[in-house]
């Protein structure tokens, strides 16, 4: 069983894409940004249209209707699956097989938002996200779409230096690989997180090791051939 | 470890990856931004997308199998996903598709889905007619559907003595207001009828029956107290589109419910996806029909005019809608 939420899609080119679906929390935050944007648009629009009397109100109602149902559709289709809120959190909507979202799918997932919202504040949507294995709300299930994290830019850093330390026990191949991965990811982890991860390695560390992460870096450096 | 081989690998292909990235960045700009002078991204050299994409797929596979640096693998994974999105995006003839859909696809689809459509029509019209007739014999029934103030509002809206001319009179500028109101309100109800299908059909069932009973009661009461021309003259025109759109969105909802309740030999998930594609097409039709209905209701139904003309036009509209669903799109199927 996989511990993380990644899933793979095989493409015709014979490779498998690694995709990471977004959970309820970033999606809710993104949704809240979108709601605020829509409220702001509504407020500005109605205060301008108020000068036009009833005609203005009529136009205003049509625009609120469009904003309510088709605001996400527009952004999903024309802005690479990202509403402003999703863009802020580096999320995007796509088909399950990682191809761009189709117009029909976008309309389905946004019309069905109504049931996802029931009975209170995305109750059904939340339950559905917890049950499905790709965090899909009901609208996503019917449209076969999924909300993914967009990978951030990381550069390969080769110039990390650590004093090699001879490992106290002999390590299997997959254990060595795990350590090398840790070594390479170290620049992108905070010190606290690195220590936390390093503490899982048990026998590699002395009791009450003051700096578990840097000791592990030394061992990794030794595995990679530095003496 | 393959640190040296990895750096050779990166050096060798870095140029292509960068070029690919920049090319995609440029492609994602809108047409307007590409032309503007402030555009931060210059047009990169042309790129043979399928070829470059296949090469990068190859690099990704190599990097994976040679256990290169996970950060490098991650970067290639990202490039490959972007390429995949670009290469497999579909270009549709949006307007032509829409035209074809309404010139034949939509009525053909409604006939093809005659089972759910007739169930929805029955659920909507049976209570509608039943209560309309019942109120002629038991007029107090109206108060079990609406409360007193609602009934009074309804009566004053169509009271012939309050209007010297026929029809509902309004300032002309409020026509646009009512148009906006009908769009927001009526299409909102249609969307609820559709989405309610996801609750195993209970939502659609409820909204169909509820709207059937409520509208039927209003029709029955107006008929009973004798406001024939003000009321029927007003509703007959737009009713042709609006009532049909209402039960069709219920039918789209039932289509979703069908996938949940009796998915047949498919899994429920698969059945939902397949039926969803059909249901959303019905909803496209419903949206257009409701907009037409709102337009008629706001600008025609409210106009002041001899009532006979309204009845004649109303009858023509009903015949038009019926003919559209019965005859149009036969050749294609």
C-alpha cells in the first residue's frame, strides 16, 4: 500500500507520469480566495450599476448568475485549469489522465458543485474526497477530473559538502538509496524537518545525537564514495 | 554512484529542456500578450513538439531507471507533464459544434433518452395537472401549498381590476431587471434539478414534484378565481420553453441517478462518467431554452397587447417547441 497520495498515469510514450492530487485544505483555501474575488467583483459591479437604475440591476443579476456558475469554468478552460485562487496555491484542474480539462467536464464539475456543497459547507464534497483515493469531490468523480499540485521549481545542487562518516552497521541497497535521496533533498528541507526525518533511522545515530541530520549527511557522503 | 554520469547527462540535454520550457511558457501566453511590447518572454525558436516531447520522455525514463537525483527526476517529470498537457490538448470547433448540436443533436438526444425524459415529464406534469384540476373543486387546497400572503401577492400581480389593460404592466426599464431576475432564478432552479440527481435521484425527484405542485396550484388558483386573461395570457408564451426546460433538467438529473441506482454491468464510477456526458449535453440545451424563456417572459409576456394575439403566439411557441423535439435531427440519426 502506498503511503503517499501520488498516482501514476501511463502515457503512449511508455513512461509513467507521477501526479500528486491536492487534498481538502489547500483546495478550501483556494476556494475562499475565489469567493472573496467574486464578492469584490459583485460589490464593485453593483455600486457602479446602481446608477443605471433597474436596467443596471438586471444586468447585475445576469452577471452574478454567470459569476456564480461559470467563473470557474472560464478559468479552467482558458487559464490552464487554474482559477486565481488555485493559482495562488499552485493547484490546477485536469482530467484524470493528466490531459487538459474538456469543456464538458468543466461544466459538469461546476454544476455539480451544488450537491457537493450540501448539506452544509461542502459536506458531501468532503466525504467524497475522503473516500475516493484521489481526493475527488462528487463533481470530479462524474467529470473524471482531479485537482493536482503543480510541481515547484527545484534546482539540482551538486556542491553540498559533508565530512564522510563510516556507517556503524552495513546497509542494504534500498537503505543506501534512501540515504542518498535524503542527502539530495536536504537543501530543500528546514533544519527541524531534516532532524525529524533523520531521527527515524535508529541504529545509524548515537544515543542523544545532537545533530542527527548532519550525521546522516556524513554517512550518505561516505556511501557516495567520499572518504 | 552515478554523479559524474548524471552531470554529463544533464550537460548534454540541458539546452533541449530549457528550450522546451521556454517554448511552452511562450505558448501559454495569450494572443494579446504575445503582441504587446512589454512582453517579458521573447519568442523562442520553433520546436518540433512531438519529437522534443518524445526525447524528453526518453530522458525521464532513463533518469528514473538509472536512479538519478530525485530532484532531477522531479524536474523531468514536470517537463513531461507540461508536454503531455500541450500535446494532448484538443482543439474543438467550438461554435460549429454548438450550431450542430442545436440543429439536430439536442432533439435527437432527448428522443434517445426518452425513458428518463418521460419519467421526468410525468413527475412534473402529473402533480401539476392533478392539483390544477383539484383546486377547481376544492379551492381551499391552495392554502395547503402556499400561505396566505403568497396567495395575496399572486392575486394582486394578476388582478384585472388593478390593471386597466391586459397583461402585467411595468416601466420599460424594469424589463431588463426582470430578464436578469428570471435568468438567475429559473436557471438556478434548473441546475438544482440536475445536481439533485447525484443524491440517488432524490433531489431531482423532490424538485420535480415540488415545482409541479407549486406551479400547478398557482395555475389552478388563478383559473378558479377567474383571472384567465391576465394570468394565462401572461404565462402561455414563455411557458412553452420554461416548463420543458424544467423537466428536461430533471431528466438530466435522473440520468445521473440511473448510474448510481442501476449501473448495469459497469462500475458505478464508470457509469457516472458515461451518463454525466449525456446529462451535461441535455443541460446545454436546458440553459439555452431557459434563456429564451427568460427573454420571452421579460420582453414579450409583459408587453401590453390584445390577449388574443398572446394566445395565438403562445400556441405557436408551444407548437414550435413540440415540433423541434419531434422532427428536428431525424436525418442524422
